[in-house]
C-alpha cells in the first residue's frame, strides 16, 4: 500500500509540474512578445523625436541605444529590400513578407508580422515614421532563447519547490505513520482523537476497540523477528480494512493496536459492526515459514462511545476489556496453532 501511495504521489507531482511548465511556456511566450512590442514602441518614439528634432534621416541610427539582439531597418515596400539599417552589411538584403504596404502600417500604427531576411525567420514590428517604413526586427532564435531561458529558470525553481513538498510530505508521514504497518502511530492517533472528540456530534455513535496481538513472542521465537513483523503487518491489514469509511486504526506500540469505529446512527448499529469485527480474531491466516499456515490472532476489547469529550478514560476501559478478552482468547489460539 505504501509503495502504491508513493507512486501515486510521484505521478500526481509529475503531472502538476508538466501542466504548470506548459502553462508557463505559453505565458512566457506572450510576455516576451509583449516586451518586444513595448521596446519597439519606445524605439519608434525615440526615432520620431530624433527625426523631428534634427530633420535627419533614419538611415543613421547612431543616436539610438545599441542592442546587438535587435536590428532596425528602413524598408522599401515596393522593392522589398532594406535601404537603411543599424548594420551596414544588411543594406540591400531581401526583405520577404506578404500583404504589407505603407497603408497597412499607417492604419495599424504598429503592425506585427513574421518576416524573412535572407531566408532567416524573424519577428518584425513595423511603423511609419516621417513617411519611412521602419522595421524593428528580432530574430525568432532570440525570442526562443528568451523563452527557453525563462522556462529553465522557472523549471529549476519549480523542481526545488516540488522537492521541498515531497520532502515535507515524507517528513510528515514518518512523523505520523507507523513505518511497519502503514497505520497511524500513537502520536497521530491521539491528535486525531483530540480533534474528533472535540465535536462528538460529528462522530455520532461508535466504539473504541483496543487490540493486542496474541502469541507474538512465540512467533518471534519460532520463526524469527522478521516473520514476527509480517504477523503484525497482517493484523494491521485486517483491522484497518474493516469498514474503511468508518474506521480509524493505529499501531500504538509493539503488539498494541487501536481501532475507532464511528459515524453510526445508534448503539445498535455500531454494535452490529463490532460483533462482526470481533469475529476477525480467528478468521485470518498467514504463511510465516514455507508452508506453515499460521492463524493470526489478536485479543480485543471495546467500549461504546456517544457524546463523550474525554477519550482517555474510555481508552482505559477498553484496555481492561481487551485484557479480559486476551485471557480467554489466548488459551484457545494456542490450542488451535
């Protein structure tokens, strides 16, 4: 059961990580494109102010802040060629696009389009400034690298968070779960009982059942402590699988267990399930050594609960009932085995 729960946890964490990363990649792409448009708009305003101030030509961009990742072009929309650029080597290169004209850009103020410059795909933002068609170009590889960089950083942070979450889960589990049986431990069951008995009206009718493994010493002496652990695991499995929706089971210590049955509408309804539970004392076997089929036995005592808020006294009463049952049940079990 523990391994299955662990696999489920890792599958859920992996699915969540993949979903979050996918959403982040989409959002990061939108963000990078948005930033490019913002930077292009700022650059266009700067170019416009330079031209108006100096009455100069956009063929010279020396007054603009340099950024090797972007290029600024003056484009001849009829010839589809670059006639001005931040890089003199680009002048005269073919500038491929479709459905683009001065009127298109003027009507849109800022017009975004994917273009090809000498066959290389790029992301271009156009604007008409002082009757010039200006292109603010960022290659696709630059945009992809930004998205990838952001994703890698975010993925590392996400993996760290996932690691801390899983680590916290296991620390909590180790603190509250009995490592041998997978049941709650003493600390955890007392915490749960405190919470449950604080609102007895939600618990309704039920019972506290104290359980003690029979013949554990004999199993350890005969088959070894490893088989003794298997014996305890079997008892844990038997008591915790009974009425799962109304069952809270724990291993208190050594060979001592406790089961809380709750959520019944009456004592009679609870008693009917308790009677069935008590029949489990002699109905389960386990293989302890090769072909040795060993009867798994436990003694149990119970006390009905309804409306009480102090569970400590109830535990003592159930414990006394368990030892009385053990005295009679142990002799019978020894005869059977």
